[in-house]
């Protein structure tokens, strides 16, 4: 028998800041050491700073109170909700999918330095590569194809592929696109 009964139920509306906001939910931050005030999280501020895909599940940031060595976990309740959902101890692997989906939503200059394959597999997005100079692409790579670049970031993939490109003025570029924008034959 597993320990699955110990894991929290993860409703869709609790998955990320944008969904919590749309649901009208309230998010609280609690220090695990006690004695620190429970804070209400400003969702608008989190969304402005991190984007709507930011997830609170299984995050344990340091307590912001000066001098406190504790860490914070998050809980939420939606309007009319009869119980609070502790957003820790997510089902195995579930929070990681949310965190990877968030990473895939970050601005390209940040996102392209992070490992590519897990982002693609969590978000359903594809990497599209093209070089006008060399007549390459567009070439699409989804989670399955990207598995060969294990551990590599988009920037590292680009660097490797540029070395294989023909043109002296190679302009190979990459972006992440939604699966729906990928031609059916390339999925
Ligand atoms: Zn504290
Ligand atoms: Zn090129």
C-alpha cells in the first residue's frame, strides 16, 4: 500500500496564481515555526512579478520575518469553500509538472537558460528552430524528440545546432510554441 492517502487533493483551480485569482481564492502563507503572523498573499503582485503560471504547490520559501529561521508553506480557500487546501505534499510528480509549466511561460531570456526537455513535457509546447541563412526549418521538437537533449537548455541546443549549420552568417533561432501551432505532420 502506498502513502497516497497522505497527499493533498490538488484541484485545478489551485494549480497556479492565475487560476487561483480567476477562482477568487485567498492564499495564505504560514511560517512552520509558529509565532509569525499568517500573511495573505497578494496574488496580483505575484502574477505581475512571476506570471500567472506561478504555482505555490510544494514551495517552501524562507520566512520573510527578520530573525526567523522558519520556512513558509501556502494554503488556500475559495469563496464559500468549507475547507482549506494545504498546498504542500502534492501527489508525486504533480508539483514538478506545474513548476516546469511555469518555467516554460517565463520570458525567453530566462526560459532559454533552463533545461528544455522537462519544460516541453510539462507544457505540451514545442521547440521550433529555423535559420533563414542556411535554409533550415522550421524544425519542430516536442518532448519526445527533445529527450535526446537531456539536461540541455535551449541556449545550449542552439549553440550545438549553430555549429552544424552551414552559413557563415548563421542566424539559427529558436522559440517555444503551443502544440496547436505545430503542423500535424511534425507533432
Ligand atoms: Zn517565521
Ligand atoms: Zn544557419
